[in-house]
C-alpha cells in the first residue's frame, strides 16, 4: 500500500491542541541578515542646476544680508556684477557670517583678479576660515612660487594640497568642502581634532586631513610653531579674509551636517600609555 500524506484535519487538530499553527515559511535568505530598513535617511532634492533643498544660502549675488564686518566699525565689501568683492583696506576688513556653524558642507566660487599684481603671498591672497579659525587658503597659484602649505587649496601652514588645480587669474574657481569641527570636553580638553576634505575645481585636494589647531593668523602668525587648540563654542561664524587683494566670491552656500556622535566606552590605558578621564578619539 502506498503511504499517504497527512490529512488537513490532522494539522487542524495539532493547531487546536498546541495553540499554534505550524509554519511552513521558508527561512529568510542569508543576505537579509545584513539589510537595514530604518531609519530612512531624510530626502534632499538636488537639482542638476541649483542648490540642495536643505542648503543655507550665504550669498546669491543680490545682497550681503548674511554678512557683517568681523571687526567692529570696519567697512563692508561691495557687490559688483553679482559678485561679492573684497574692498582692500589699510587695515584689513574680513567679513563673517551672522549665523554660526559647526560641521558643514560648503560650496563657494571665487575669482582671482584678472590683472596680476604682486608675487608669492601678495598675489590674489584671501582665505575661507571655518569657525573663523581654520583656513583653507585662496591664492593665485598659477606660475607663482610660494611655500606649498601656503598655496591655493592648502590648509594654511598645515597641509599642502594633493595637486595644484588652480585656474588662471580672472577665471571662476570652485571649492566644495566638508569641515568637521573639533570636539572639546566640558573642562576644555580636546576630544577630537577638526578634519577637512576639499575639492578644488572638482579635483580632490585635501582628503580627510586632521587639523593640528587654528591657522596661524594675527598675533599667532610670526611664531616658529603652530598654535594649539583652545576650547571654543561648538558653532562659530564662517569668515572670508581681506588680504588687501580684490578677490571676488559668488554662489556661497552651506549645508549643516548632523554626523553620528559615537563615543566609545571608557577603557583602561595600555601599559605605559598616558591615562585620562576622556574617551578615545573617534572618526567624527
């Protein structure tokens, strides 16, 4: 006699006795174990021509409402043909944003003066200072020798650019930068240094470099060592430098970044390593 398969009534009986229906669903494929479905990233529209929907426009050619002189009583810059142009002053008049920022993605376009004047650090010099402290250099670096950690797209006096992607003076150039601000403990100790990645005219020039501290500037400029970190607020204004050269700017916007703040559990230091109450540094 041929064996028969269990009848449906047998399964119904089993369900009544045990209170559970037998499951015949196949086990999930192994790849499902590595799939993450939530939380979903926020949606940002990024048109082919235009700016991301979550960007903060700092200059669009119409007014300087987002800016103010960094020095009280100093003059502002001018708008000329839709560009924000440095007005060189005997005492430089840097311009800073009225809004403060920490971690940001920055887009900025700049133009060196078409009429070449000066040499080295005196030719088309300006700079973008994140938090008013950490400078990405702007300089006419076409046929203009200078120290490499002070040329165009250098993190000034800290990191030379990977390549020189500068365009000739008079042509518009672009910076696209991700800046991650430093983190400080409540007592002012440095937890994590600032980091920066930059594209100059679409070319990678700084790759996740670690900043050793603020840029040498003003009272810290003429020193044989770079200035160390000092605790400061989590957000500070962005600053554009007046270095007595009529550099022009346009299409400036930022996106505030909300990066994961992963702090590892405190661990005991390795033998011979310095001890401390602060967690080890993490990438962001």
